[in-house]
């Protein structure tokens, strides 16, 4: 299969190139940019010199449709909403890494993203690609909406508890931390080295756009879920997300039963690794990979469960999961092209 990457100069696009370069079933036919067409990709990313010989092309939908089978749109929100319908109308399959097709309610999208939502026809047909919890055959799907990075780590961590009605749905608190690549490649005061180094910042308090995404999926799993408390923090590292979740337990349980629930929930999922009791994951242990590592604790004094979930925000939180979803569309092993060993230390 020939694929194109639109938005190849962002961090997510660069990761797609790294993954797909050695994918056994796919070839990168073209890479596209709205601002750097005509330049070699290694002008933006010197590490890709001799690895990928492509020159960045402009976004010509007709040309792309005549040459490839599937397109990854790794563009900022607000761009995909206009671009994706053009690609779909040409018969292409699209995996969208922006947030434009995640929220089904256009009013909610506009409220949180401060932009107009995408076309409702395609929005209603978009499949939310949290791969481990896809409950349908997506081989004929035209549009996959790739989940957000915070949402991926959080939802994978909460799914067994929410789907099995183990916790009080009004008590969920999510405390998430991310490296600076989560803010994208464009520099800002918040991500400036002298502002971030030796510092810890909370940001978008009660305003992060992944909040309604998390709530939408949780309520699909359990209609009794209410709005959650979701706080995000920027930490001085390049890659990685740690999402720590707290909730009150409503059933009589113990730590052994909770671990058994998680192990059974993810026993057939290669990319979700449940740690041993008493061992908690760190972001370095998933660096450069599509793994999500999870552990949990149960405090009998407070009757509260704590879940810790870590991912690489550019991999399982973006490009890696996008390729995993592509593999599902193709009907091939979901691990294809993704069996990276974590980079450690």
C-alpha cells in the first residue's frame, strides 16, 4: 500500500516517517507540507538525511488521490476539518491525528477548540481509534480519528474500572504530566528552555481540549459517568506522558482482584503491559515505542484506587497508534512495523 503524510514537518509527521520507513506492508509515496514544499525533509529534520529521500510537496488533493491509497493527516486542529472531506470524497482512506473528528457534538468541539467543527456527515462516520477498545471491524472504515495523547493514556488506564462498574463515576480525578513535545514543534514562551528547565507548570486548568474527549468515551462505556476533574502539567523532559488517576471503589475488592481484572482486560493486547504488583511504570520505560505500561494501587483506608499509566506521547499518543490503526484497516498483524524495543536509558 502506498501512503502519503500530510503535515510531515511536525513531530507526529516525523515519527510517522520513522515508523513507516521500515514497515513491511507499506511504502511512503509522498510527504506534504503547506509551508515548506520543495525542501528536503532533512532540512527540517537532519536525522532523516540518507534515511528518507523525499522532497516535501504541496497539498494537491487530486494528485494525492491518483497516487496513494491512504493518507495520514498530521495537521493542527482546524486544518483537517477542511482538508479531510476533500480526501474522503476522492475515495481515499484517512487517519487523522488532529482533534477535528474526535468529538461527535459540534457544539462541544467549538466550545473547547474555539474553531468550527468538521463536516457532520464525515464526523458521524468517523471511528474513534483507541485501538485496544475498538469493538468493530474497521477494514472498510474510511476515516479513523486518532485519539489525543492524554486521552490515550487516561482511557487505557480507566477502561477496566469504568466498563466493569468498579468505581464511583462521580469521583474520577486525573492528574496528567507531559513532556514538551506534546505542545508541538512551534516554540512558545511556555516551552522555551529557560522557562521549562528546572520548572513544573500546570496549564489549561479546567480548559484542556482532551477533557470532553475523555468524557465522551467514558460515557459511551458507562452512561453513569459524570464530568471528570482533569489537570495537565508540563514537565522538563522531551517525550512521555504519565497519567495518574484516582477514584473511589464501589464494590468489595482487594488489590489481587483489581490486578486480575486488568490482566484479563488486556491479556490479548500486546501493546498494553500490566506491571507486577508494587511496581509502577516510568515514562523512560516506553520511550520510542507504542507500549502503554499500567500499574495500580488500592488503599483500603480510603477505599480509593490509584491507576498509573505511561506512554510516549509521540508514539502510542500519536504516530504509533495511527500506524496500529492502519494495520487494523489492512487486516494485518497490529504489531507490524511497531515492534520497537524501548530506548533506555
